[in-house]
C-alpha cells in the first residue's frame, strides 16, 4: 500500500520546446508521457492545453484529445488546469470542465507571476468552484501565497462555496509570489484544517529540496516540466517521467512508497469513474 501521491505536471502553459525539447504538445506525446509518468510512480497528471506549435489554449477540443490519448494508455487521474496562462479570461479557462475531468485546479487568489499578474478575483474563484461542483470535478486548491489558503478555508467554513476536506497544492518559488523557502512549507502546513491533504510544487531549483521536505513531512509531491526543466543542475530532464522517477527514488530513502492510481483515487475521494461528455 502506497502513501505518496506524485503529480506529474507534464506540459504547463509557459515552458517551451526551446527551454526543453522533450516538452509534450500533441495528444500522442501527452498520452505517451502520461504513461511513462505512471510507470515511474505518478498517480495524477496535471494538464494545460497547448496547440502543436506550443501556443497555450484552454480549448475543450484540445483537452478532449489529450484525455482520450491518455485513456488509451493509462488510467492515471487526469487533472485539468483552470489557471491556463496569464491573461486568459475566466470563462475561457474553465470551458473544458464540461468534459467532467476527475480533478481540476482552483487558485484561490491573485498573485504576481514573474512580470505578469495571475488574476483570480473572488467572484472568479466562486465561479470556477461552482462550475467544478456542477460537473462533479474534485478541486485541487493552488496556493501561491499564504492568503490563498485563508481564502480557501473561508470559502469552506464561511461561504460554503467549497466543501472540505480539500486537497491543496503549495506552489512555491514563482518569481513575485511566495518563495521556495522551506520554512514557508512548515507554516502553510501548520495552517491546514484537520483532514485536508497537501502536496508541494517547488518551482525551478526549489523543486527537489521542497520535494524532499514534503516527503519527510508526510506530504505529497508535484514535479514536472511545468515547474522545472532540469533533472539536476545543468542537466535537462528528458521528460517529466525522469523527474517523477527521481522523486520515487528519494521517497524510498525515507520509507515512502508511491500510491497506485486506484489508491490515490481513494485518498483524494476521487472515487467515481467519469468519462467525458459533449
Ligand atoms: N500558468 C499559470 C498562470 C494552474 O494550473 O491552475 C497558472 C497555473 C495554475 O499554472
Ligand atoms: Zn498548471
């Protein structure tokens, strides 16, 4: 029985083929990489939409093609991004929720994102949460700043817009937002309500130090080209699967074992098998 969920963030919205030539863009590339990530120990694949030329898109047809390509190869949990790329409007970001993915992200606040702003107003957050509820999609709360955790808690406890216990991803190290200082993780985890689960996504050089800390703290881990393109300093990863394999090896050192996709479904209460419609 495993005790670790590894999420594979295989394509992102910002990383390019120039950054890492192995970036998967087409449905077949995405499907193949999802399979390799499951084989390496991942139980969730986190997806953004990309056109074959790399342009970010949240087009439902792109997500449908990705989903079908993955399902031909793997039963990994498929988590759609609702963040998309900076500057996209909210309706565009969430149109693919109508495909009823098992999981999708929900960022509970606005932050700097490099020189840009990743905007998530309270009305937008409520709209995304409502659309997720309508389509039976399990949210993963993306926390880039400490106040975003407070907002998620308030949306559960005061507004009833979200239903706990929630699964939270602490995304640390985005330039302009909360840094990858490991002390942030201690604080954030200490603020989680009883029963909530969490993982960490360390950006850039923070990926593996934060992964190691999360493994030691009993949390879960996200890695992938979306967050970091290097296997080690100066060595490009040959895909997200190698980053997943590295976390699985680190996990073994501290007595942790990756969950199967079915174990992860149980742990995250993503129990129901859903297939796309429309
Ligand atoms: N691309 C970022 C602006 C998510 O996937 O939900 C937003 C993001 C968060 O990556
Ligand atoms: Zn993302």
